[in-house]
């Protein structure tokens, strides 16, 4: 079985690498390359989503090592945060779904699972499991530097970082709205929720419509439309709560939710249907309006009541039309592209009454009215006399954004405005299962990512960082621009305690912002953690202080302090940071923010690399979705190197990919073919004959090495490994079809070059093949360079022309759904080839058709056809034909045997297109153009 073969090979070389300490990196005179990945939460095994990120980083690390750099690739483990705590508590509660996954999917014994009720034991178990898997995956890690986020040495480092941030004013205590788990009783972020969703908190304006003994606090995102509000809508099927003191009428669901935002005491409950018919007053127009019931009111959203503006909201119009014979519409906004009554218009356009189907139409209307809308002048007529002058001056005729601000100010001055908070992308659920709410927390510690100066500095600093792929830069910029202050502590869980409040634990996205710096010295911190005080970190990380003085407070000799400082200074800054796309919204911006705050611009990461997700069944993998595909399972089923390459070549870097069985099997077959070829080459008898095929083989490999090197440097790994796996093999296959007895030296060189090319992606099979011919590790060999292989341009143009001809025949056969028995080929004359050369030179000089016609003496119509068809030529042919002569007729006739074998035909006849005696089969004779023969298949 192929997976067993590949895994045996992998185990063999992993043991050799480890015993030889191949990947341990120390400062040297060589250029360094420091690369890291986001460390994993230790609450379950590594899955193939982790695999994609870690393999991408490992490929880069191995490539950089092979081009001569001193590469440090360390690894660590995240013990902090609710992901570990929630799993542990789920097991403690007896959650059979979770327990079943651990036993049946992750292959953990029931006795061991029981131990996981202790979160530390859970974390330690999966730390060890992940380390084994990372090694089994062949990651070229320096394991001396591993740590966990509860390592006492790391705790001292993070406490130093937090004291620095607080000193600089970037950590403050205040009252603010945060996403909050009502079950676990602490703030939550992306890594605390099912599906890893970051709660997005939205302010909603509340406009009070007051009646006798009740106030309806209608929630809205468009307060400027209050001028056209002519009703209040509630849900008749829900229960409402009258709030003591304010007399607010809240749905029971909203009461519970808003209790986390303000002090609310229930006075009494009332059924929604009993509120229908009450009269309340529009606070702006002073008009009495009725309360109506509508099934389109979501009792869970906002306050459970809305002001009805049927002229501008399709659902309001729809709701009122179901209870009234005639709906009054009062337009207040003019928007280009819409009539006076956009609400009913959109409803008619959509042709549906389904709220879900209407959503996109409504969102578009909201957006168009906000960005293009202007408040109507006649809204002045809707308000009382005393208010008209103010409305005319500040709101009427103004664009909607300005009018919105002024309307809110007007409502505040009337005492009829308030604010509530909503999770705009909800519902979101904590990993414990509870629905996340918004809570206004007092005296909570925050990192002030909304600090205008810090935010501006970070936005500007982003320009100094290479982001791959470049498309991810927009998302990073948007995330930084939208960044709110972040609650940075929790009341429980594993992790580092806040240095000034030991009742609080620093959360998992706040203790993981500059930990990459800790890697540089982690393996040398064999000291009592209490001695690693702020003076120690100031010197090692910032170069501040006198080592002799620092030595007195720490008990560490000045020489060892200097050694630690030198280690940090050699490796920092980080050269490449690798992460999944989900961390663009939080961790990666936090990384930049905190590096600026602690180290300044000079030590910013030089590069950030972002990759897409791996999907299972079309859905992003998430432990909270219970659709994890463990890495061990993929490796067990398919083998290490096939899995590594399948995850690399399946999609572009930022794109999501499905782990496709067909892809991994194709990779497996190709690797096995190359291994078998290498074994066979080693058994060949010596033959040193060098002819046209050998010259072509070494030359075309030269070009492929050059192309692959450029792709690897730009991290276009998908294209690079597709060339190495498939195109390179086709080249070797064609060479073997060209000759009867191969040149063993040339073929061996080709195989050795391939082993070095594939080594970053499939290092184990590369070692196996390399050692058929060589000593030493291919992992430490030099990556192939084009100048290792001589170029014979004449050989390349002739045989690339033949290979292109083969592809043309295959395309024609495919289109005709016919395997040819006989081929008739018509080639153009040498004069026409001269015309083509002139045209290609002209195109490089950006000449137009008229200028090309003047240069060649040919009609524009002919040249247009030639230019269009020449685009199908391989770039290498277009480039070389300008430099080297080519006799198409002679080249084909000299390679007929190769053509017959590769095309599996019985006969090939070749004619010159200007030979009047040649038969014209199927009219193909006149089709011949330079490098593009006319081809008839029979």
C-alpha cells in the first residue's frame, strides 16, 4: 500500500534528521531567516486545516534553508483561553457528542478522556499529541525552543509586555460594551465562539414613543427616518415586560438581553396582542400614532419594537398592509434611482413577501439611501412650529449621514434618545453552548486598539510589511481601521495573570502578539523564573540597561546576558509570519500593533503570509462544528508527502480548498513514478552519448529551474509544485521516448535536480531518491540554480517545436473525439517564418498592425490572423524563434519516430504548404502558418 511506503520512508528520514540535529539553528555569519506559524490551541489533535498553514511555512523554511540562509523555524503551544476550558467543561458535563469524538475520532481511551475534566491534563495531552504529529509531518522545527503559554518563563515575559503597554497608556480600565458569555461570565472573542466568529457589536439608536403609562423604545439603525414614522410595530405573539421606572416596553427576549447592558427591574408582563391599539406620540412630529402587531417584528432584535416607516422600509409597508386597508406613506428622503415611495417600490420589484428573500433588496435600499440620499425639504412641514427653523437649517436638504447626526442630536435635546447594543452578525454561540450577548462592563481592562494615534501609526506601518497574497492587505487594513478596544482579561481559565490584578487571566489573543520574540531566547532561559524581571527583559529585548547592573538584580552573569541579547538581535525581526485567513481580523493586526508599541518600526515583521481554509463537505473546519478531519487520519490513509503536496497544489494561497481524494491520489502516483524512475536510473548501464535529446533535456530543465525558482521566491507554491510534479515528469518521459538508450549521466543529473526541487514540499521521498546517488541530506543541499545546466538554444527550439506539435495533434484529436491512425502535416515555408520573426520583434516593441504591415510588406488581414494564432505558442518558442533558425520540415522528418511513438499513430506524412504537387487533405494545406502547421487526422 502506497501510504505505508511513504510513511515508512518519512519515519526513516525524520529519525535521521533528529539524530543529526539538522534543524537546530544558532546565530552565525550567514544571512538569517526567522519564520513562525500561529501556535495551536491544545484542545484536540492537529487537523488538515492546521496542516495547510504549517506545511506552507515549512516549505518556505526548507526553501530558504536550501538557498543558503540560516533558518529558524520554532514551535509552541497555546494553553490559554476558553477553547481548552470549554472542552474540559463539556466533558465534565457529560457531553456525549464531544466525548464520542474524542474516543471514536481522536482515538483517545475513555479512561484518558475522563482525565480531561482537568483542563491542564487536556492541554498537556494534546501538546504531546500535536508535537508528535508535527514531527510526523516532517516540519523542520528547532524543538529546543518549544514552550507553552503557561510556562513560568513565558509568564514573566508577558507580564513585562503588559506593564510596558500600561506604562505607554495602551492598556486602560473603562466601561464599554463587549461580547459576553452569560454562562461562563466573561468577555469573549473569536476563539471563544463556535465557528470561530468574532462578535461584531453595533450601536442601535433608540427613539422613545411615549403613551399613557408606557414608553416604546423603538430600536433603529436609521433615526433620520423618524420624520416619516406613522406607527409602532410589535410582535403580537410574544410576551412584553414593562420596566419599572422608565415604563419601557421590552419584549421578554430583549429584556433578558438588555439586562446585561443596563439596570432593568420588571414591573409587570403583558402579552403583545394586548398592546395593539395603544396610542403613542412620535417625538419629532408630535403626531399620535397607533401600535400595531406584525409578524415581521423579530422580538429578539433590538428592543422588540420598531417605528414603522413604510415609505422607506418594505417590511414595514408589508406589515401595515396586512392590518390596514390603506397604508399611509410619508416620504422623507429623495434618492437617485428611486421614486417617492421606495419601500413599496422595492417590494413590488422583489416580487416576494419572504423576509429572507427581501434581505438583499432591503440592504441595497438602505445603502443607496445612506450614500446617495438627501432629506426632503418638505420634512419641515411635518414638525411643530417651534422646531421648524432648526429642522430647516440642520436637517432638510442635507445628505443622509449629516442628517442622521443632527436628528440624533435633536432627539437627545428632547430627551427621547437612547442607545442599545446589538451583535450585528448574531446569533453567535459560546463554545459552552450559550448565546453570546452584549454586556456593558465596568472597570474592565482593555487594550486600546481604538486609540487614534496608535491606530494611525499601525495603518502607516502596514505599508512597511510585505503581505502575501497582496489581496489580504485590504482585509488587514480594513480590520485595523475598524478595530475597537479589546477586553484583554478573563476571570478564569489557564494563562498568565494580569500583573496588577491576579484575579484576572490575560486572554488568548492578548498573550500571543509578540511571543515570536520569546522564541529567540527560549532555549537559553534555564533560570529561576522569578529572576527574569523587567530589567532582564528590557536588556534582552530592547537593549536598555547595563548588563553588569542587570546581572546584580537577576543573578545572571553579564556574559550570559549579552549572549541572550545577541541571540535576540541576530534573529529579530521576524522574516515571515504564517497564519490562516481567519486571523486577519484579530491576531495579525494585534501582532503589528504590539510590535510597534514594544519594539518600534525597525523590528516589525518583514512579511505576513495568509492562506485560506481547508473545507470538509464544503464547510470550514472548526472544532465547534464537529467536522474536523485530523491530520493523523489523512497521513495514515495517504502518506505524509502526498498529503503535504495535495494541500499545497489544490488551490491558490488565499483560496479555500477542499481536501480532495483524487488530488492526493494523483500526487501519490506521480511521486511513486519518480521514485521508480530514480531506482531504474541507478540500474542503467553507463552511456555517455550526447545528442540533440540530451542537449534539449538539460536546456529545458534550465528553463524550468529558473521558472520554479521565481515562483518559489514569490510563494506561488501551487504553480511551482505543479510544474515540478507534472511538467518535469513529462519532460523526462519525452526524453525517454526520443532515444533508445538514455545517457545515464544526464538522466541521473535530471533526477537529482528534481529531488532538490521537490525537497521543500516532499522532503522524505526527496531524501530517499537523493540518497540513491548521493551522501548528505538533500534538505541541506543547494536548491537548483539555472546556471548548473547549459542551454543549447538550437536543441530547445527544435524539440519544443516537436512537443508543441504533439500537443496540437492531441487537441485536434480530442475535439474530434477520434484517435488518429494517420497524420498529414503541412508546414509553412522559411519566408513566412522570417515574417513571423519580424512580427514577434515588432510586438515586443508594441507596434500596431499598420506598423507591422509596413515592416513586413504583408496585408493587415493576414497579420491579424497570424498575431491571433501565435498567442497559442508556448512563450519559450516565441522567444527562441527570434534568435535561432528553425527548419520545420527537417525538424519534423528527423523526429518522426518520436512523433509516431508519442502519438501512437501508424503513419505520418509531411509536406511543405507551398509544394504544388502535395495533396490538400481537408483544406489544411492553406491553414499552415509559421510554427503552426496545418494538420489533418485520418
